[in-house]
C-alpha cells in the first residue's frame, strides 16, 4: 500500500491507497528510488553489491506512520488522574483540584533539560515500535519563557539522537498559568512580546499552536497569538472545538492554519469553511476515548464536506495514553466511521501534510525518505488490538525496530 500521489487527500480520494501486488521498494542512501512490481525492477534496476534485502514474506509494506500531534516531552506522572476518571471524575473536576495541565507544568518546570530528554526518549522508542517514523512534538508544559525554551531545546536534542524525525511546535498558549489567572492580559503580552521572539531567535520551532477552548483561550486571543507567531515565521495550527464549539476551527480558517485539531464539536458550517480554506482536520480519537468524553469527532461529516482528515495519538500525560497509531486507526474505523483505507491515508500522507512533511514522507514513492512499516499480514491486521502485527520498522532505509 503505497499511498502515493498528491496530498492532501480529500473526499473520496482519502480512500485511495494505491496498492502494488507483489511489489518491491528499493532505496539508496535513505531515499526511495523504485516502487513497483518485481519484474519491472529486475528488468530496469540493478541492486548494488552488498545491498540489504528485507523480505516481507507475504506481509504488507506501508509508509511509516506520521503522528502530527503529540505532547511527548514532559515531566511527572498523572496516572492517578486516570484512576479518578475511571471512578467518575470529569476532566473539569480534576483540573479544578490542581490536576490536569497545571500539574504537569509544575513538574516540567522543575525538571532539568536532561531529564526531559531521557523520559521522552523512552516514549519515542515506544512510538517507534508501533511504526511511527515522523512525529510532531509540542512544548506547552512550561508556560514561562525559560521552561518553554527548555522543552524546545529538549525536542531539538531528541530529533538529533533517536530515529524518529521530530517537527517542533511552540505551544506556550496551552493554558493560562496559575500565577497569571488574575492578570490574563499580562500573560498574553508575555507570549507575544517575549516568548515568541525568543523561540524565533533560537530557531526552536516551526509551528505556533494555541488551545482555543472555553475557559482557556478565546478565539480573539487565539488569533492574536497565532498572528504574532506568523509574523515571526511560525506557521499556525490550533487545538479547536474539543470541549465545546469554541470557534477554534473558524480561527483556523481565518488565519490560514495548516491544521485544526480535536474537533469533537465542529459544526457543518465550520467544516465548510475549513474545506474552503484548506485546513486539515487532525483528529485524536484516543484522547476522546481515554478522557471518556462519550463522543468522537465527526470524521464522516468532515470527509463528506471535503476536509482532509489526518489522525494523531495526542500522546500526553493526562489523556493520551497510547503511543500507537494502529490503535488510533482502530478507533477511527470503529468510533468515527472511517474506512480502513481512509484511516491509513489519515495516519500517513494526510498526517505528513498536516505538519508540512508531505514532500518527504507519508507515502512510498521515488524521492521520498525510505520510511516504511512491514506488516505481518494484511493492513487489516493492524487494527486487531493486542495482536503483534508489525514485523519491522524501517527509517531512512535502515531497520530500526523489529518484532
């Protein structure tokens, strides 16, 4: 399943996965040079002496997964909140007693950069074993200038010394920190006048994100922050319409964001505006599942209205408890009404487009990085929860994980 072709995929095209029966993928120096039937390779391409040959042995080769929304760098442990949630506590109740994001902020501020790197390295290794070869990584648990920069420096270090390619996002607008709750404008000024310029000066992020949600950042504040980031060269993306119809998806359309994420409460009218503006809907069904929201994003409606849909784990300490894109695909199919083919494109090519990496990864075609997953069977075996379906993970032409 190559998923080759133009990106992003919208509407009926989201289900186009471009299978090649009995196919072969060849690469040189980490980039794909051939994709097609074995006879075509044998008649027109010569393998280099000593070339590594990996036999899929009646399995299926697909692009490496791209995870376009993660909070993989953080300190602390909030699994006790999961126990409370299972006992009936809501997201809002947990936050009101000092849990939630502010709990992780306290721990992350106190942690050293080295500690952040080492704890995130373990999570990234789990993601790699689940087939993820490229991922976005956000700051957002510092909520003060130096702590945010520390998180972004940790992301830069991790990008250099483990296999998964990381795409950094500045999320200083993840929450209003406790010390600024009574002087909200002062924190907005800090974001715009100090944090964003410091991030830009250090070359530490590509994207700027905001949690546009009832009780967090308003649409007007979100637009202010994203436009400030854009003036510095940080491309906009946004957390939108997760807990209510917050207006975040409309902000995404207005500022030309590449992606609006979560979207549990997005309306058909806002979906139409997203389609017209080319905003990707990055859906995070594992977060809705673990947070026990009782609903999922309307993937079918979004696809039918021409919005490109991407999938992501939302890996985080409070509600993103899975590193597995295959599990996300499972929820996409069984909780959001997507077909298997739509979910595969959402986890590869459209996900790559959502973070601006679609010219490099997300499909198996000449010129792109040789990032691939060898499935032990058919693609449908990926959604058999608990079954070890991934045989090998290949990054830049090298096997980096095996069953």
